[in-house]
C-alpha cells in the first residue's frame, strides 16, 4: 500500500529506519551510484525510471512543498501556520 495504516510507534520506527538508510545512501554514494537508474511505480501505478541523484533531490525538497501546502491551508482557514524554516530548525539549540 502507498499509505499503509501504521500506529504512531510504527511510523516513528519506519521514519527512523528510512532516515538511516537515506543518510547511508547519500554519504556512501559515488558518482556512478548516483547516476544509477531505478525503476518504480508511482502512487497512480504509472511506471517510471529516475536516477538516484534525481530521487535524492526530490526527497530533500518534497517536504518543503507539503509544508507550503499546509501553511496555505492554515492561512485560508484564518490560522497562522508555524514557522518551518529549515535553518531555524538547525539553530534550535543555540
């Protein structure tokens, strides 16, 4: 399933495992590994091929896309969205 039903604990564990795998992929990949093409199906069942580099770029940018969508919906509902700037997140302990 594209969106399996998970408990909060299961979702946290899956996110942690994938973050570790993503970090290992990014830090351990050479140019050849990043150029490798991966075949996959999207959530609509369409088949595609993309390079690992393009997938890594997509993953790193996609969260910002959804944060923007959420902020827009909150503003439309008359609410002030939380500040989600990444650099602020990195400075949280300063």
